[in-house]
């Protein structure tokens, strides 16, 4: 490969971590005290305090026998699969801290039992245990690319079930326009949630047409095994044509509604992170280019593709929609 001279926009990830910069900027603007400014840093640095908490083991995993699930060979990659050891130790999960190194902290999350609420505009609202849901759903393995808005990427074998299978169970009404998905709220185990300047709990959303797209996947596993906690166990969303922040982890609530959900990152920085967040190399983030991406586990940068390469499957979702650049932010 070509060794490129770093360009101005080729920020290391720690510089590209959007929200850190966003908050320090905002605090400067509002003239907050040095103490307030030090709080996010202290939270990142308090690893030892977090690590000393007991790790919640939960019960045995009754879904273990479902893995590995059969691979659906329709989903192909243009690059090697990222090594498990790399993908499983380089994570974004702000509930457990703002660094990429939170995989140990995330083990504190108790994931059994785990109740999921299905509510809003559905035939009949219900609650269901994650294990029970997983047993009802048709598990398969899919190879997908993942592109974070911070300009790094990976390619991994997710195990999960199509959102369409979940929709068939949830039975949304025709009046539903959006699907809102929400992460757990448990500040006692997730120290990030003690940081009141974030709009916890983490919320994401899709239009019903996006939710019903064949690529939209609810993930329960990776690398032929149940999902590790740091990657969003017991259940997360994966929408591979959108920036990674759309792929909300550890879901406890699905709500069908008429209003567009106010998402976590939109609430934090509306000029930088929007509802649509479709991958587009031509629309730069306000603070860096999106034209290339660093492939985890390599020294390579590769060109970023429109819709992360999934245009044939999803571009038609957006034709005729007058949402301009917001489509890509
Ligand atoms: N609840 C929750 N979900 C989340 C996040 C988060 O901080 N909290 N980070 C998002 C971002 S920015 C990315 S890139 C992916 C990272 O998924 P991974 O750690 O499995 O690679 O999760 C997304 N889902
Ligand atoms: Mo991300």
C-alpha cells in the first residue's frame, strides 16, 4: 500500500472524538469553571474506580446453542474481516466512558434477565425477555462493513435477525411513521450516565421505510458467538449504510410513533450529528473530511463509499426527499 503523508484532516481518533471537543468548546463559550471542564476528563480517567466494581455475571446463557448461526452468503465484503480481538476491544459506548477502551467496564452491565418493551402505535403493546425474543427470531450471520462518523471502519460477521422479522412480531399500525429505540438507563453500573450534560438514555430512530429495509439488522452475536457486552449485548441495532452512532446498543425499548425521535447525538450537537446520518464521503463533518476511513487493524486508509457501499440496497429510500445535506449528517 501507499504510505501517505498525513493530511490535516487525518486526525487521530482521539482528536476526532467529536463530543469531547464539542463539550470543551461549549464549556469555554459558556464560561464554565475549570472544575466543570475537568469533569469529563476525570470521568475518562477514573478507570480504577470503575474496574473495582463487581462484575455482574448474570445467569447462564440459554441462547448459546444457537451459535454459530448459518451465514447468509448474499452479504459480501470487499475487504478482510477485522480480527475479533481488535473489534472487541475498540468500542464506542459512552455509557461506560468516552475512550475506546471501555470493554472491561462494560462487563458490569447485568444482561440477564433483560426486558424489552414494545410500545406506541402497535396492535398491542407488550414486553418480552431478550432470550425469549432471540429464540423466536430467525438467526443468521451477515458480513457487514461498519463506518464510524469518526472516520474509522471495520468489517465483521454479525449474528442477528432482520428487523422485518421483528416488525412481523411487533405489528405496528399503519399510522406509525418512525421507530424509536432506546438504551438502558443504569447509572449505578454505567458511570457515563452520571454525566448530566449528556441527554441519557441513548436514543436512536429510523423511519418505518428504513426499519423495513432488508439490510436493517437486530444483532445478538458476533464472530459466531453471543455479542460481548461492550458491543451492545443482549440486543443492538445495525444499519450498515449509516454512520455507526445510529447502531444503538443494549436496547430496552422500541416505540412506534408519528414524531421523528430526537436522537442522542442530535441533542448533543445538532450541527454535527443529525437524524439521517447516511454515510457520504462528499459531505464533510464540520471538523474533518469523510472522504477516507482508517481500516481497524491496518495502517491503511481507503476511500469511503456513498451509503458505505450499500447504495444499491438503500438509495431508493431517499429519492425525492427534500432533506438536502441533512441526508448525510
Ligand atoms: N447505547 C450506545 N450505543 C452506541 C454508542 C454509544 O455510545 N451508546 N456508540 C455508537 C457508535 S458512535 C458506534 S461507532 C458504534 C460502535 O459499535 P462497536 O463498539 O460495536 O464497534 O456503536 C454505536 N452505538
Ligand atoms: Mo461512531
